[in-house]
């Protein structure tokens, strides 16, 4: 009875608060990045609507001080470096990509492309081609001592905010080839066999000594892997250590009694085995703990024997296309930036392959950095570049901790701990598999859909009536607008977007006024609304409530403005159509000589 009374009182308080807010026009407290003092401010809370900030004056543009051979020198042509270049050229930035290797990688290497990454590829028009190059797997199955004990089923994840409720098994080599083809269409070719030997920075340029010439650039991006020369030249630390276990890996033909469509993890004492589908029965990846001589030549027969022991299944391996013996490291840089130099991908963080996070995180390093570099090159405040380290360094730390926990539970146990996992695991995993929440939580974590950034000068909630929907810094979700359109159909081409949303039906005069105000902002802008009259070509007419529900428009007359960053995160949110406040915020990304933000 006591609990019922508490629930009723709580409900009455919430309803009264909502009605009072609607009656008085006072918003709920919001997350903000305004300066100030006190505990509430430090936690990002404010009771009153912040005043519109005047634009910050910018210094002289570097282009006026030095002649550059290129705007950005990208060192390394792996996925992170190629994505950085592909995104920069879409912003009208001149790039030069070099790589020490004579040709692109042919090994599969990384394998898992998560939903958030497929969304990134969709934004630049490459998702369909990427999907053709991979295999969709909808979950992970766990086996202990040869017995299937449960797993994660992403069909149960209830991830309505993404079109990609799965893991795409697409080898790194395929991702690289796709990006190389895209760069070629934009007139960019990788300079192969070219090595960076030295970097020198001045106040407005980076001079790079290469094996064949010297290049002067505005900025340099190190995407040159775990042994990054750029990182070393920038003087960034790379702290961490290596795990004790070694592993054998092969991409090969696998003959066994199970299917070739599911990601499987096998645990048996100190042994861990993995099966990853790549090309059906034709080619799969297998990995297993290596207890042999680390100096001995790789032997597929040894890997096969170890797999049989880990899986307790009759497994036959043949026709290997790639084999490797390796040890897992866990390392991260102290900063993602030093002056005019930046690091992305494995140059910034390396970790265990648990969870299939590595390549994805590097690609999103690139997505976070490229638009900021382009904005500053085009004249925005150079302080914008400080937000790259401020946002991606904490994300990298969370990644290292997450993969370390996964690794230690699955593969890092010995003695009584391994025995306890194998004994209690079937019961615990079975109970987890039966409940709906673990499937949903696991998918959102593995897919990186839940990754967001803290409030800052570029992640601002201007005015909130509802705490539903994405807050500034969080990922902008997909949603159905009508039978022909989704929100992701609007957020294309890796550029800044403004979404004006109106659940209240608009008159023709209001549509005219709203579209005029949106056009005056000077960025790619979209009006998603319900209308009083017939269909209007100026409006993406919503015949579904999903777009409003996903974006926090909870009342029949709710309206909101969102600024969405090129990397798909919300930069600014206002639960009113306040175009003047939106214009003031957009000055964060403006050239002082221009009143608009134009993404090339």
C-alpha cells in the first residue's frame, strides 16, 4: 500500500510540473555548457534560459600567412586514414594521403562493422556497397565445454532508431577497397611506398619530411597504426601493456557440424576459441589461444588441434588465405592532439578484438575530426579543434576499459576462476539469454549507438521542455517521417544540418515564414511537420508519430529545432523554433567574413 501511495504522489507531481511548465512557458532544467560556478553548473544544469552568446572573434586565417602544398597530410592508408581523407574532400579540403606500404592490405584483419559505422557510411552514400561486401549476423552465440549455453539475439534489441540492427562481418580489406574507390572518384590517390621520417611544426604550418620530398601542410593526421611515426614525432605517450596470452588466427575453410552464419565464442578452461563468418562455408575466421612455441613457424594443423580442444567439436581446417600469430596489447595515447598534429585509429588506441570495436572506433575518430578541420580551414575559430581531444579521448578510454573487461571475462581467466566461469557460465548466460534487457543493452553498447559526448561549447541544449529525445552531444536517431522518407534520408553528405520539427499542424503562412527563416541560416535545413492544408513541397510531411517520439516532441503542439553535426551527433537543441538563437549558435562554425555555414 505504501508503494502505491508513493507511486500516485510521484505521478501527480510529474503531471503538475508538466502542466505548470506548459501554462507558464517555463522550460524544464536543461543540460548546458554555459560558464558559471556552483555544483549545478558543474553538473550541466541550469534553471533559466541562457542568453544568446555573441560570436567569438576569430584570428587571422593561416592561409594568409603561409603557402601550403596541401591542407591536410594524412599519414597511413588504413580505414581511419582513408575515412579521414574521404570526409575531408567532401568538405572541399585538399588532402594528401601517404602510406609506407607498396600496396593496400589483402588480409582481412579487422572484421566487424557495427551499426553506428554503417550509419556513417550511409551518410556519405556508401552503405549499400558496404553491405554487399559483408555478411549480416544478428547475434553472438556462446559455447562452454562444447555445449551451446545461450547468447545475444539482436532481433530482440528493439533498436528502432537505426536501420541496421545487426553486426556486419566485412573484412578490413573490403572496407579499405571501398574507401579507396571513393577517393579515386574524388580525384585522390594514395602515394604508396612513401614514408614519413620527420615532422616540424610552426605556429601556422607543419613541415613533413618524406622519403621522396618535403611537404608543407596546415595540419597532419597520423593514421599510421600502432607503431605510428606521427605519434612519436608529436611526442605523445602510448601507455599500456600486453596481455599474457598469445593467439593463432586463420581465415580459411572450416568444416564442422555447425552453420557458417553466426558469430560464436567457445570457452573451455584456459582456452578460448572464436568463429566469425566471412564468406559462408567458403571462408571463415577462426582464432584460438596459442600455447605453443612463439618462435615456431605457423602451423594450421596446430591451430586445428587447439580449436578442437577449445570447441570440443570435430573441426577440419583447410585452404587458408591468411594466417597470423599475435599477442594482444592494451595501449592509449595521453592526448589525441599536439599542436597541428592529430592521431586517429590504432595510432591513438590499441586493444583486444573483444566486441569488434577497434576499426569502428578509428572510423569515428575520423568522422569527429574531419569536419572540425574543414571548418577551421574555411575560417572557423581554431579553438574548435580542441574539442577533438576533449570528445574522443574519453571515448577511447571507455573503449579500452570495455574491451579489457570483455577480454578478461572470456579469455583472461586461469585456474579456479576459469573453472568457476565454466561451471556457473551456463546458468548465468542461459538466464541472460531468456531476459529481454541484456539483448537490448548489449546491442546498443557493441553497436556504439549509445556513445555520446558531454555538454560543451559545441554541444548545447538551449531550451528544453522535455528530457525525451536526444540531448546535445548524443547521436541523432533515425525515424520514420512518412512512407517515402526517414530522417537519415535528410542527414546526408557529411555536412551540418538543421532540423525544424513541428508536431502542431502548420498553416500555409507559417510554412512560408518557417522556410524563409531556415533558408536564412545558410546551412542545409529541413522542415518536418504536419500541415493544415494539402501537401506542401517545402515540407517533409510527417504521417507517422515516430519522428516526433524519437526527437522528444511529446505534446500535440510541440516544436523543436535541432542542429546536427556532420558526424551525426546533435550539436544544439531548442524546444521552440527560435531561429535567432540557432543563428547565434551557428557562429561557432562560421568564418568571420561570412554569415553562413556552407559545407562544401
